[in-house]
C-alpha cells in the first residue's frame, strides 16, 4: 500500500505564495532597518532606537511567515495568527507617525503609511484565504 501526499488546491497554492511574498517584504525591510539603519535615519527620521528593534521584529516575522508557508499542510490557526499580527502591525504603522514619539521626515510619513497600507493588504488577502480554509 502506498500513501500519497494530499495535493494542494489552487487556493492553498495562492495563499502560500502570498505568505512567501509577505515574508520577503518583511525580510527586505527588516534588513534595511537593522543593517542599514544609518542610511534610514536621515531619510526617514526614524532613529536607530526605533529602526533597529523594528527591523529585528520584521526579521522574526519573515522567519515565522516562511515557516508557516513551508508547512506541508497549512494550519488555519497559524494563518489566522499571521492575519492578526499583520492587522496589529498595520494599525501601529498607521498610528505611530501621529504620536509625536518619532520626528519623521516627509519620506518617513510616506514610508510608514505606505507600509501600513501594504501590511493591511496582506492581512486582507491572507484573512480571506483563511476564511476559505
């Protein structure tokens, strides 16, 4: 008797692709914030006290997303965890520029608010996919 692995549905394949794209975006921005904080500071006004911890958080998110996307069978609870994390991160990115905690440049406002929109888009796409699981 032979066993066969379950074949992935088209929806699951798309979700894995979105999770991997999310992971790549987190990894790229995380590397920029950690390794390139000296370049980021004058451009965005975020400062190393914010940029480096934020970059470390993003690198952790990238690793978690890659793990979730790489599981042989996607786990609905893990995908929901990704959606919740993304929703909270989008909210934080949207609110932070207006708290007065950081002295952002115009580019800093654009990057943080653009990042909030991108993360919210990932949350919506991944949330819709989780609802179909």
